[in-house]
């Protein structure tokens, strides 16, 4: 009888510890929906989704954005679509330091981004009245990034990355080309050339 009681006590303690461990190591969702807060500075709302494979070593990402304007234009609107494939050099794994628990991972990614924008602007030149013109831009940007992801408070996912690509842009002026060729910086839809990609996203599991 004594041996039976000791055996039952041991099994109960083992189950209790196992239950505690399961509570500590919370489950990471396979799919996250993400928001890009830094895109708000470019008048853009961008949402994305990331889906992991069973071992959290690879993922597929899809992002779409709507742009309402640009400081380089009087008014405008456009959109973007980006697809990427991520390979996690350090797959998303559970880590615990004291009371702090999180999943973390380091990845590299190949992406392809397409953008469309239509804007109206005013052409000013000496001796003539200002004239408005319309500009349509279509661009394609292949590139590469390196990033780091970490869960926050067991609910949110922080995704930070750095990298770049090459932006190829086609520009049309359906109402006629402006007298002075516009100047484009790296944040303008009409920019073409080496394109830096630095940012952060916040995600939540589905």
C-alpha cells in the first residue's frame, strides 16, 4: 500500500511539472498577419501575411499596400504588392531567460515588389502660367533582406529587417511631358536605381 501511494505521488508530481512546462512553452501560430507602421510616413497602409512550414525554418510572405499620395505630387494614389520567400538560418525556437519567454529566429529573404502610382503635379517655369501634368509610374524591384523576429508578450511578433534591391521604373506622361524633368528621391514612386529596404513590422497570430 505504501509503495502504491509513493508511485501515485510520483506520477502526480510528474504530471504537474509536465503541465507547468507546457504552460511555459506557449505555442507559436503557423500564420501571422502583419502591419508596417513605418509605411505611414509615406501615406501608405501596408498589410501582410506570413505562413510558416511545420518546422518554422521557412516561410512564404505576401504584402499589399495602398498609397494615398506623396509630398512630390499635388495629389495621387497607388498600390503595391510584394511576395517573398524566407529561409531561417536560425529557425523560430522557444527561449526562456528567467521569467522572460519568447520565440526568436534569424532569416534571409528574397523578395519581388511591384508598385503602381498615378499622380498629378504642377509645372512651374519662367514666363508662362503654371500647367498641370499627370504622371503614371510602374515599377518592379527584386531584392534581398536579412531579418530578425521575436515574439512579445506571447501575443505579438516583432519583425525587423535590412537589405535592398534594384528598382526598375517605367514612367508615362499621358497629357504630355513636363518642361522640367522631375527629380525623384528614393521615397518617390518615380525613383529608379539601387533601392534600400529597412523596416519593421508588427504581427499577430491567426
